[in-house]
C-alpha cells in the first residue's frame, strides 16, 4: 500500500542555517504530495504542495520538488528562523486517502 | 481559517467508560476524517466519511466507531475506552477528498487521557 517515510528528528539548527528534511513515498498511482506544519498546541496546516512530477511547491521560503524518479519530496529552506520551530509532516494523497509520515521536529536556536 | 471545531479539547476518563468526540465544520465539506497522533507514529487514520451516513474504516479503526447524521458533524465514539487509546485526536475536512488535489484542513485537536 501507499506510505510516506521521512527523516527522523529531532533536528536542531542555528538561525540562518540551511534546512533539509528528507521525504520519500511509495504509491500505487500518481499521488499529490504535501508538507504540513504543526506548531505547538495546534493542528496541522498546509505548508506547500505539488500535484505532479517536477512540480515545485513553495511557501514562506520553504520549497519542495516532486521527484518521480527518486520518489522523493524533500523540504528545503535556505535560512531558517526561530519562528520556523515546529513539527513538519510529509504526506501523500491518492484518491480520498491521505498518508502521513511520522513527523520531524525542528528547533531553531538564536 | 477553515471552520472546524473539536470538542472537548481535553478529556480525562477511566478505562471502560464510553467517550464521544465531536467534530463540527461550517465549510459544508463532503469529506471528514478522524486521525490519532502518537509519538513515533505520526498521524494514523481511524475512520473517514464521504457523505452523510457514509463512512469507512481507516488503518486503526478497532475500538472506534463513527457517525455522521449531518454534513457538519462527525462523531468519534470509543465504546469502552482503554489506556492504549490515550492520544491526541484530530479531525480534518476536505472539499474534494483529495480529488483534484484538495488539501486537508485540521481542527485543533482533542487530547484524551484514559486512566
């Protein structure tokens, strides 16, 4: 069945450092791919998405490119801020089912 | 923000008691989902609904039941709560259920502790 695997955390970075969180997926069809972010005490909210191969999703300085050949959707940001501290979830969607990774906790220190 | 309200937000109960969590939406979205979030497991789907009175099981449905008598409300019931059901429960809604790449909108979560 479909599944999503993302790098385990926690990840701790200094402010202005480069961020990469790896995500790979398995799917029987052609899924859409998402990154969700969860701030403490809140529900998940969509950060960015890509719906087909080679699409790049971007938002708030974060980017991820849908790579069909490597079945990956890695999240990147060139310069993280303290306010980026949160848990990040990679997800895929096929039909009316969504599949989530286990989440990666990011802490950015000043 | 999507209009999703979960209640109660926090609940402590004892093993063997019934518990019902409510999800209410004001978006008139067709699809509604219940997930549980546990450390090391991420989000796991419990049940989902694709319309009034239309529901289906997710990957961790044992011990849970759901009902959807109105478009706006999706209830999750633990008939006899167990300690393994201690978790944070999230409701989510989607207008298209993923078709046409629709996204999920999440409620703020309900933290349940079963003693």
